[in-house]
């Protein structure tokens, strides 16, 4: 829903853009989303829980949880409790790598504001096997496609611990724009957390979508799976 020119009211004050034909958005439905390299499924705890736990246990040191407000999980029961709690308040997807046909990650929609067209992606956990793969990037593209093309939200946001440099680099590589830092935003695991905010808005999506589609083309990969053009180099 693109906006028009900045307006002035009867007092000569700028009152920002008119959003034409706006109406509240619908809440996304957890459904199966097919990609070339990965498959997103609604999180089925009984079906995916143990496989996800084992996939995340590849990181025996718990490094993937350092900047997250939850984890690491010492045992399966603790992990499953977190999954159940997350599934109550979030729309959770299991990321299935189509090469191995196994669950290797989680991502979710949350903090959804249908009246203003805002949705956030979060609770992202990738196994070490999924990190830095084509499937990992495609999963993020598929969720963006749902947000902008299917449900026509205006804003898609990403936030992370300001010290989490890999997450910040990932956001910018995916097309999110850095907006700033909320200082002393949370206390997690007995430590302060400053939060870095990023977003994509609807007017930016067509160009970002073009970059993804060009990058995800089979023609962009050698036979060994290595990329020819990097996502950040596609304009």
C-alpha cells in the first residue's frame, strides 16, 4: 500500500502522507510454503520437536542462544516447554532443508499490528547445518513474500541484541534498513540488552523482491552449489 505526497493541513503544518484505501490487514495463517531450497511448515511440536532439538544440539556449546532471550536448553523437556510457550503467542514455522528433508530451523511472525500493518519476524534459530546456506536465505524471502504480497502489510521489522553483529549483518544483507538502537531496552539472562531495530516497508519491497528472485535463480549457482552473484551485489 504505497503512500502519496506529503500533505499540509489548514494550518500549514506538514501532516505526512495519505495512505489511500487503507483497511486493517488480516493475521497471517500458518501454512505450508514451498520454496526451491527449503519448505516452511507450521510448527508441529509432536512432529518437529525432537528433530529440531537434535539439529540445534549440533552446537553443543549453546553459542546460537547467546544473544537470544531464551536458551540454551539442557534437555528436551526445557526445549519443548519453550516451543509450546512460543507457539501460543507467535505464528511459528519449521524450516525444512530440502537437501536433507529434515527440520533445521525455526522462524516466527509476532508483534502483529493489523490496524497499522506491522509485523515482525523473530525467534529465528538456525542449526549450524542451515546457517549460511541458500535455504536459510530463501526461508527469509518466503516469509517476506507472505507479508507483502499475500497479506499486504506496510512494515516488516527485525530486531536483535545490538551486540549481535551476525544478526545485524544478516538483516542488512536481506534488505532491512537500520533504524537505530533502543538503549537499555530489556534485561535478559541478568544482562542489559540494547536493541537494534531494522525494517523493510512496502515501497521498498519490489526492488528487494527482484534482488531475491535474481539471486535464487538456479542460473546463479554453480553445479557445486556455490553462488555466482552475492545477494548484496545485486542491484
